[in-house]
């Protein structure tokens, strides 16, 4: 089946791409992007148009990564890709349109977030991460704005930084700073899927606090905030991660997190601290987290009939 599209409005823009709200039409048409409706209307979609980069020969690496990932990853908690086409010298990918994000939920004061909501959302997020990790990908940019929300379902989006795990060194300049694991902040280039687990730990904390847990304005201040909360790791840790420290960090004991997370159960606190372990090898996998007693102890996660469906205005 052939599809054509009418771009209706620009709804987002980044360094590498522009995102449009569009209408998708079925039917034979020599042009992929049209001005007027032709054929049978199918659905509203999002079109990501990758910008022409003057300093890049061929297709931008972010576009290649996103397409590779979306072709292989499938599941109820992964954003769906419908189509790929070239038009006007630019590469376009057609995506499922989902208007809201987890960030919209966190910032909406009309929404009361209960422990049962948090558990339901974390389960969906972890199932999406499990799908990604089971195919040997690392997402590398898990954050509330990349977790989309529609009709009670969470879906992981934005795979521009996603890549397959290899034995090669990888860039450490990935993941939005507030959700970036300490090994990345320290410049480690040989990391694992555990960087995504750290990000999920940060999101779990944010779901309880309604504000980011670690909101640094530089990599050094980010590490300082992490160490203030979790305690400064010993010298052995630093030597394992990096050959040279940017500065000598102040020695902090672990904060009383139970006081900060007064609404969090003991099993929730235990899980959070394991996800935020400094040693990436000690962080649990997505599957191990899904099996944790945090999700089977009361209050139970909300079921699909009772979970939040729409965001109040």
C-alpha cells in the first residue's frame, strides 16, 4: 500500500530534525508530500524530517541509528514507525503520533500520582526497556520527555542515540545530563545497558518527588549532587571508571533518603538504591526489576482499566 502525507503543523525541532503533525492518506500518488487531500484518509501521524547537514556526507548518523532501531524493535511500549521516504532531498520517517509525555504528567498539578500509578508506569517503561535490551540495544536517552503517553499506555520514543552493544569504545556524551549515569559523567567509554537502568532509577525518584532528583547544570555539579545524595564512592571506584579525575570530589556520607522519599515503601527504596548503584555491574536488569517484590507488594500496580487515560487541562 502506498501512502502520501499532508504536513499540518510543526510540533517540534531539534539539532538534527524537525517534527511535523501530518495526515496520512492511502492511495497511489507520485508525491509523498501533498498539499490537498487525495485518496482515503488513514490516520494522524508524526513525521520526523532529518535536516540536511552541510558537514555530513550522506545520511546523518542519528537518522541511521533511529531507523535501524525502529525496524528491529516492536512492542506495545515502543513507538511505532510506519513509513520511511525521501522527499525534497531530506529523509523522512513516519511515526505513531502520541501527543503527551511523562513530563506532561509530572508537571500537571491536577494529577495526583499514587504509588499504584508509579508501579503501573514503571512496569510499562521496564517492558519497553526489556524489549530494547533483549535486542542488544542501549537507548542512551531515557528521560520523561522521551516517554510518550496516550490512553493509559507509555511508549519509549526518540531512538537517535540508540545503538547496538559492541566491544568498541562508545561516546560518553550521551543521555540528558540529569539522567546520565556517573560512569558516563566521568567519561567512561566502555559501558553497558546499565546506563539505561540508572536513567530509570532517576525517573522512579522523579515520580515520587515531582521534580528531577539530580538537576545539575554541569557534569561536575551533577556528580556533586549524586554524591551528596548517595555518598561519595571510594578511590577504587574512581580508578575502575577513569584514569584521571576532573577534580577531587568532596567526601559525602549517604543522605537520609527515607526522609526525602517519605511516601516510598521500604521495598521501593531498596529497588531504587539498586538501580542507582555506582557499580553498573550491580544494577539489576530490566527483567530482574520486573520480578521485584516492589511490584507484587501492596499497593498493587493499577490495572489497564484504572490507570490514568487522559491528561486534564
